C-alpha cells in the first residue's frame, strides 16, 4: 500500500521515525515518549506506537507519567472497543477517517517524499 497524499495528524520532516520528532538525546523524556496511544473509556492503554514507529497491540512499555496517565508526542485517542479488538478495528474506531488517509507521515526534508508512514489500518511502513 502506498502512502496517501495527506495524513490526519500531519506530515513531519525527517529521514525516519527516530529523528522526525526532535533530536535523539539520551535521557530526554520527550524523545522517549510514544508517538500515539489508543485508550479505552477507562483510560487503559490498549495500543501504543513507540518512538521507532512500531505498533504494539496489546500495548507494550507504553509511556505514562507518575500518575499512570498516557504521555505521547501526538496524543492519546479514545476507542469504544476492548482489548480484544484488532489493530485495524482500534484505528477505525479511534479515528474518523472515511477517506482512509494515513494517520502520520514522515516527509523527507530534501525531496518531500514520504519515507515512513502509519496507515489507516495501523500498519507502520
């Protein structure tokens, strides 16, 4: 599947997931945060996309604050589904996306082409 012309949460300049959201500094909490999380109605993190663009369902090592609240670069998005839902179902429920746009894209700063993206099914490319 090819990248779409637009992304719901935006296109970010970078050469890959690792550098699109700021410099990679050891010990920097912001750079270690998940890119996004999908949470249920009770605030439980069901799925997370980590800083490397890897999708985890069920959530694995999701980033939270001291109160166990989601900490992300792009946001925590609510679903009405439960932890047994597929990744595609969680993304479909969390994002109103009738055009099946990509969720996030990493855009090459030198050529403007999409180098990485998270599609509407929750697949990282």
